[in-house]
């Protein structure tokens, strides 16, 4: 049996970024840039007013000076007149500064005076050249690399791409995911289970996890422990970049999954990891010229499934998308209460993380094992208890993984 | 001018949860439950094997005892035979425990022996009653409230709903959002701007922010500073729960937006907030029997828009969805370098937050003002500099808002 760290290292080696493709930048949220983005414009495109007010010659400005108004320029207009000493142009935020002007006096410091409102009186002691003006190209110059290859596209980047005219971009393809729940005991959530049956909760939960992660998902429903059925479903699942199975990887006689995978060209990379819950987790790869297909066999118990998704599947999906192979965030917290626990494996235990007196504290919940999804729903983290030890005292430092 | 806190309080008063509706639980990700969910099943539905192994009478177990094998039960089967002293049933993880048995000995501690493989030899010193068995109903009992009204539905809750047969649920309706960028200077991202023009980066950025937040979004594109056009677009926008405008709320002569809103029945709640960037932010409400429509007028500069979205719009969307009116997370960090800054308003400044020697440190970026979106894209937080002060020393504690 291998450690969590070793399992992650083996997954990392196979989770290479998918091919790149060209997409609309408005569809690119959550994707990673596969090429640098350069700007085709200066930003701002002209010396630009940062305030509503009057564009003036800075050296004119003195208490109560009166200037003749030349014209009015709003954003979207182009000034037609040159500002010279003794004149001013009314200007709105964002509008281009007229020739000759080198400062903007804010509207609150001005008053219209004279016949036909032809003059403006300024109530300012003076103005530095450049006041309330953003010079052309100060944020971005034509040809500048504004976003580098490898950058994750969040809403701010969508804005930057729009500003620079990058309406189509080259990005790493987001991996698609198929989900297949296996087991004769499973019925759909809308069915009332008969004796010996339970509802398939893993399928919908894994679908939601993948969807929330931003990946396209195909839910193949429930596969029975029967070779022909499983074989067909596994073939369909292998059309996607990643196939996640749940159930069918422990030692039961009907656990056909590894066999069916092998007959479909999926090679086992590891089976069983030294952790709890989740020990029977299985990982394999099918060679493919378009990028290897990754197959995760998660244990059938929903809590084991969730823990294995967070620990193993999520970083793989990130890496396939061109992001860092990033392992779950890990923090250190103090146990809020004593806790007794024995296991030969490191245990990821549903718990509540909270701040108390400026310290991070963690309280393990009354969890009843890997089939107890309801208690996990009340948790906001997993507390990692190291193997072998039995007694943990209040105040002990342990590692936690926020959910 | 009001403070950020006062602005938030006024928004909160108008951001009441929308009506409830019945939706499929697989479509409910990101929604909030409007009614308690009770289970229609026990979980587990039967005393259940937690390991592959043999179901036995606990008191039989002694080193090298041999037991006759009655039958084999896998998950999904129903046992047909009663286990009595001297007998055992081969059992798989998840399968129902046969009558008479009160412990499961794990497969690794057993060996098949005898003619026709009819017996199993146990290598264990003994077994406590209940060993490797999860009793019926231990996680959930029929009629238990498993998820309470007000609970946000994450992937784990989707799993719990499936387990309990709650395929349709009552949830608060997620507010829909319309986005309208205004300004004569704006052209679409696919157009090369002429003199005086800039591309509309706010529209795509706000659309991405809303989409990422999980809300349906209608992007109305660009409205010119022209009454008839604006009027039509504002009417369309008011069909959604929330209308976000960007631009058109400063003091410029063509800033028609507040007028057009008023003529469409939108009452101003506030205009201008004591912060930088974002001072001209506008908020109003249109009374509606289906739930008041909220209208946010964000400043046209993209950085101001983003700051106002995070500070004001995001908590409103949460509250309309039945979640807490939760203000952006706030942390305290130490300035990594000295910083000079004077403003009469509290300033939210793009910055980088990082850990160094176990301390949270924050480094303000070389930001060129509210039109400089590119620098904001390199930030991972906003650093809040209080008004009036000019010099901040390295090591000073300031508040930061992670992005």
C-alpha cells in the first residue's frame, strides 16, 4: 500500500495539460491561457480626464481666475479646439484632454459666470501639470503582454481581454468527466429502496462536485455488477478525459471493475492507499494520442468518495486544465476537545473549524463512519489524525483540510 | 455622502429573499432550502457489513475455529439463512447482516478449508458483538430532519438529498441579473476603437462575476447616453431581479441614468459613498409585489466597478438567495513596504497578500488609478488605507479584503 503523497506523485505524472484550442474570451472563464496576450491598443487610448471639470493650462490657475469656455467634451467625443492661456474646455470623466490643456480642475471648484454663461471662475490656489489626467498608455501600451501564458481566467481577466480586443484566445481544453456508480444494491434517488437496496447518492454528489469545479460532466448512472453492462458503460466513459467510478474496487467477489477496465486497455497505476476513509481507491491510465485518459475508482461509501475526490481527483483536474497540480489547502489548528481514535492509517475525520480567541480551533464531529454522509454535511473541514496514536488532548496541534 | 457601512445597511434592508419554488435537487446546487428535509428511509436501511468477510456469532470466535459456510451475500442481496453457532455467511461490504449474526470477521483473517470449500477457518482471538457492523438507522432514521431550512446546497447536500429520496425540494429562487454598460465612448470588444472611444470591458467582466456567482445573467450590451435608447434598455433590465448599470452615474451633463431610472419607477436610496475608488456608486429600488427590484449604478471605470461589485452587489445577491447578507471577508496584514497615500476617503488599493515568516504580509501594487484594470488582475486582495493619513510604514497593520 502506498502513502497519500506517493499516490499524488503518481497521479501528477499522468495529469498533463490537455491540447489547446481557440475559444471566445467570454466562454473562457476558468480556463488557462495557452499563449501570451498582447494589447492592440494603448490604455487609456488618449490623455484622459479622471474627473468631471475643466481642462485648462495649469499655469493659468490662480484664485478667482476667470477663463473663457471653448466647448464641451464628453466621453466618446473628440475635442475640436485647442486650449490656450485664458481659455478652458468643459470636460467629462473619461473624455480626451484637448490639445494645449495639461490639467483638469474638478467641477466642484468651478462656477459659471458672465453673459451667456461664457466664462468659468475657478476657486483653486493653483494646479500642478498633469492634475486629474491619466496619460495615454499609462496602464497598457500597444504590444505589451498584458496576460501571460499559464494565467487562469477569472472575471478580471475577462475584462482585461475585452479591453485589449482579445475576443478569441488560445486556452488549454478543460477536461471532461464521466461518472459511473457501480453496485447491485444501488437504485435511483427517485426509487423507494427494497430490502438490501440503497439509493445512489454518490452519483449526484460527484456530478455536483465536477460541475462546481467547472468541468463538463456525463453522468452514466448506475452500472450493475455484470460484465456486459459494465463493459459498455466503461467504454462510453473512456470517451471523456477522466472517468470516475464509485464502488466496485474493494475485495468483494463481484468487484469486476478492475477486470473490465483492464480489458478496455486501462492500466492500473495503483490500488489502495494508506488512508482512512478511502483505502480501496484505484487509479489507472489508458494511453491515448490525444492525451492519456485517467480513471479513478473511488470507494462506494459516500464519505470515502468525497475524501478521495478532494485529495486525488481535484488536483488532477486542475493539472489537466493547465493549472498547478495543487493539493488541497492545509492548515494547522488546535483540538477544541480531547479525542480518542485508533487506526493503523492516517484518518481524515469530519470536523468543524472555527476561530476562538484568535486561535484556529477544530472540533471533531460525532461521525459514524464512511457511510455517514449526513454528519459530513455538517463539517467544514477534515481533521487529519495521524496513525497509531489513540489519545489526542485538547489543545494538540493537528492538520486540517478546509472543505 | 454616506459611509460604506451605512450603504451596506441600506442595501440589506431591501435585499429580502425572493419567493420560493420547487426544483429538482440535481438542479439545486447553490440554492438555499426553503423547507426542512426529512428522510423517508433509515440509513443504513439494514444492519450493514462494513468489511468484506464472514458474518458470525461473536461468541463462536476463538483462535482457529472452523465454521460451516451457509451462503454468500453481496450488496444488493437479501440473506436467506439464519446464522447459528458453528456457521458463517460470506458477506461483502454494504450487504445486509443475516439474522443470528452479530459480528463480521474481516476476510484477511479467514481461510477456506475442508471438502468442497465448505468451511472457513478464522485466525482471530475473539470478536466483540457489533464488530464491523453499522446498525440500521445509525446515520439517519425515518422522519429525521436531515437538512434544515436555510441550508445552502453544496455537492455534499446534493448527496444527502439523493440518499433521502428528496428529488424535488423547495428552495429560494436565485435572483436573475441584467447588466447594462452605458456611455457614448464604449464600443464592443471586437471593434477597433476610433479616437475618443474605448472598448466595453466592464460588461463582460460583470457578466463573468455574476455567472461565477451562480446567477442567471442577461447582458444588455451598451446603452448610449440617449434617452429613448436608455429607457428601453432599463425597462428590459427591470424584468430581472437585479439591474446592474455601469457608467453614467457621475456628474457629467450626459449622465442621464438617474433620470431614466426615476421615470421607470426606481427610487434612489443613495448616491455617492465615502470610498475610493467607487465614490459615485448609486443604489435604488423599484417596488414590486414579487419582490423589490434592486438597481446598482456602478461607476464606469472598471476597477471602481469591480470594487463596488465585491463590496455591495455580492452581499445583496447572497441575501436575495436566502443566504446571509455576508460582507466580504476581511483580514489583518502587515505592510511589506512603506506606502505614501493621501485621500480624504478610505481607499481600496490593489495589492498582493502573502505569508512570510508566519505573518500575513501585504504589498501594494504600482496601481495607476481606477482605469488600470491590468494591475488589478495581478492583485489577490484590496488593501484598505484609512482616509487622511499620508505615510504608512513597513510593518503597519492594515485591513485587507482577499479577492
